[in-house]
C-alpha cells in the first residue's frame, strides 16, 4: 500500500526539500529590495549550490573565485 521503504524515503526527502525551498523563498529584506522574478526558483538554486558546497567543500573551495587559496 505505502510503497517500498526507498519510495517512502524518497517522498520524505522530496517533502523536506520542498519545505526548505518554501522557507528560503521568503525573501530577505535586501532580496525584497532588489526584487526577484521567481523566489521559488531562486531559493532552489541557492539551496542546490549550498548542498554542493556542503557535499564537496574542498572541490568547491578550489573552484571558487571568492575563497582564498583557491
């Protein structure tokens, strides 16, 4: 009925991701001032980049123009 454990985990992960995007889509004051055509897409992109940095901090540090020693 409820699917496999993997399906349930995937659904849980998707709900958690959707919640994170929804929360991040609430623009910060400086973002409100600058405006955003699509806060949800913007939030998804920000969180995806953040996850990449978390998953591979050394790789993103090497590839970053903003990180000293890169």
